[in-house]
C-alpha cells in the first residue's frame, strides 16, 4: 500500500506474488512494514525472493499475529535443510514482531487487527484507514467455524462485522463456489456467496474477490464474478475479482484528498499468496 505515487511502504502478506511487487520499487530497497495475516506457507514463501527486502539498504519491520518468537516460527520453513538461510539472515535491517488485536499505527496508516476463524494457526484480519479512506483485508476466513450463519455458509460474527462495516474497499477470501464448499469446509475458507453477502451486510462500497482457488482458471473466475454481480444486482456495491497487475484507488466519498493505491494480482494479489 502507498499514498499517492510513492513507493509501497506497507505490504500485506508475503506469498510468492511478492516477487512481482519488485518492479514497483524501481531498484530501491523497502523501508517499511510487511504485515502478515497468518503464517501459512502460501503467505510467507515470497520473503527470500523479494529483492527490495533482501537488500543491504533495506529496513523491514515484519509483523505477524503474536505467537511466540516470530522469526523462530518462520524459520521452521525457512532454514537449513529446507532453505539455505533463516529469515534473520536476509540482508538489510529486519525486525520480527507479533501483533495483538487492537488499533495500531503502521507506516502512517491506522490499522485495526482482529482475530478471525481460519484453520491451523492464528489468523488476523485488518482494517486500514487513512484520511477518511478505509479498506478491510481478510485473506483467509473460515466463518463456518463461528457457526452456520443464516445462509449456512458461515456466521457474520462480531469481529468480521467490526472490520468490514462501512469500508470503502473489502478484500475478502472467496475461494470456493457453493458447490465446492462442503467437502472442503474444514480447510477454513469462504464461499463467494458469503463474501458477497458480507459485503452487502457490511455496507462496503467495493468488494474484491481474493484468494482464488488455485484450480480456478481465468474463465471460471470470470463466471464466478458474473455470478457474484448477479447476487448483488439490487445492492449498492461494486464487485471485481483480484487480477495480476491491478492498481486499486481507495478514497472515501466525498474527500478532498488524493486516493491511495493498492497493487495486486489475480491468484496472488501482490499482497499475498495463492492458495
């Protein structure tokens, strides 16, 4: 994320798509924060393949949901014999920190962090605001763990509503169609129908479908998007699918301030991972 035309200084998640964000830095190092929603591999494996971070001149603050020594937890997948170096051996100045629920100031943005249901480890969603503009980023969300909810695809629990209510942009897990969901419900993801219903219920201005299933090709994603727009045809919400190379301007209405840019990709919206 960045303000106006500056280089990104707040990056959400660090999956393999992080390498694509290198072009945004034009050879310059990252001097900012990487904020992880959780520590699953598909949201962390881009860290050693991101030259702006692995740079002698970089200054990187890596933050993840608190769970002991964050560098040590990351090193379970990134250290010999699985990988040549540990996270702390990345070049530049790196710090590894845990974040707890609450409101935080990161890189000039106000960030609200809350725990949301997802299988296999602590997961946080984030609401990010600046100059009246707001976005919610909920990359992996298994609302069925909180109860079936009114439609049977998951509960609209207190945390998710607090994160998403009235946001200008909602980037939300939309991995499965309704037909795909039940055999995989225990994986901890959402249906596209839940994402749309959440966006409408929350009064979000714009919904970006994110965390596409790796087996969905572009044609299927286009069909899913058409279905979602049909579901929301009577609601005042814009819906699109995350796509590689997209730049999304986030601005509150009305506002005299310039928009903020969020760079992303389909399958791996540059914030994060693919699965």
